[in-house]
């Protein structure tokens, strides 16, 4: 198994809910073990500023999945 860190982020359509759903999906990955997820934090968008702030986090998992499968 390899330790993998995944950046999560969304700024449209209930971004906190999208990150919650991403964590749920990571917890159910085959051949993988969910380790932890950071706190969610807000950040300003890069580029055009006429869009909502992002909600971001970093998740950590152990997995034997290949990158394409992950």
C-alpha cells in the first residue's frame, strides 16, 4: 500500500456537502484505508474574482489502487 494525499476543493453547488460526499467516497474505496481529512478551510478563487470562495481540504489514504483507478 502507498500513502496518498488528495487535495479536495469545490466552490459551486453546496461545496461543503461536496467535500463531505468526497470523504464518504474515499472511505468506501476498495483496496484502500481512509486515514484522515484536514479541517475544511475557505480560500479566495484564483483568476476571475466574480465567483464564490472555495472550500478546501486534504485527505490522506493508504491504497494499493493504481493512479488511474484511484
